[in-house]
C-alpha cells in the first residue's frame, strides 16, 4: 500500500511544526511548506533523522502560483497528495480603527487568500488523481468570537469557517472532505508576539496579557502544539471520513459552541 502524503503549510515552527511531526508519526510522508526554507528544512531533517519521510519546500501562500506549484512538486516527488493542511497564518494586534492598510492586506493575503489557494490547489490535485482527499484549515477561537485588539485577525478566522463550509458542500461529490481546527491560547511564537504587542498597548509587563488569557482556560494550562496536532491527526485519518464542513474547537475550555 502506498504511503499517504500530507502537505502542511507554515510548518517551520509552532502549530505547523507540531502537525508535521504528528502526521509523520502517524505514518504519512510529509511535505513541509513555509516562506523561510531554512526553518522548514530543519524540521524536515529532524523528521527524517527520526525515521520518518519528509521534504521541505519554500512557498508563500499569498502567491497563488507558488501554492499550485508547491502541490505539483509534492505530487511529483512523493507520488500523490492525500491531505492538505492550510495552517499558515499571521496575527496583528491593533484596535480596528488603528489598523493600517498594509496589515489589513497582509492578513487577508495570507490568512484568507492563502487558504482559498490551498483549497483550490489541493482539490485540483485530488480530482486529477481521482482519489478522495482531506483539506484541513486553521481557524481559531477568534473565528467564533471577535477578540479585542485582534479584530482583523478574528475577521480572517471567521472567513475561514465560511470557506470551510462552502468548500465542504462543493467538494463532497468528489469525496473530498473539508474541516477546520480552532485552537485557543497556544504557547507558540505567535502568542509571544500577541502578548508583547498587547502589553505595549495596555502598558503592562511582558507576559501579563498572556497570563490573563491563560487564567480563563477551564483545563488550567496553556495549549501546546501537540494538542492541536492530535485533532488534526484524527481529521486526517479514515476515522474522520464522515465528518465535513466542521470547525472543531480545541482550546481546553474557553469558548463553548
């Protein structure tokens, strides 16, 4: 039986790295995509050294041609594509009224357009192969409730829920499922950035904003990339074959929907 192949965007650190490592442990051949080749190459090298199978590729998800070329490269090098994880994303901390055009554009380009391009490219490859496929998108708890100082980020994550539902309906006849994962406060470089920028706005020490968010988690601890990766592992498996169009919370108990 041919080994299944998963492509994960934004896989050089944080949640994306955690997903790549978990899927490799699950037996997938994994392709790690990112804007900084050195970062994704390091993770790929680690996976290969541990007995997995991984390749790295440089892709800017905001550039449609690069996304499509990346999928084609993965199919050529690894033989096929079975799972596409639209993980790449960025955040920006600012009041909506103070969010400048540059940051609005970059959030939309990477978080929203990048997800659309990933859905398009993955679906095209699955149809070309004539095989079922799984597309798994990164939403957030901020895709269920708009967060103060994360207004534009929240808007992009709401958009991903809508894209997930629409794509699930449109691609079901091709046996392609589309779902999303909605993390909470994950202890990654992105939340280090959010904490620091919120601290500057509220004039509080570094770590204080994060501490306040962590205090609201029912399970009493911050989230680790592995917590998200465990959900993606399930969604990428045949155990999730009858699930589509869902945006599943994995936040330790912050938002209840």
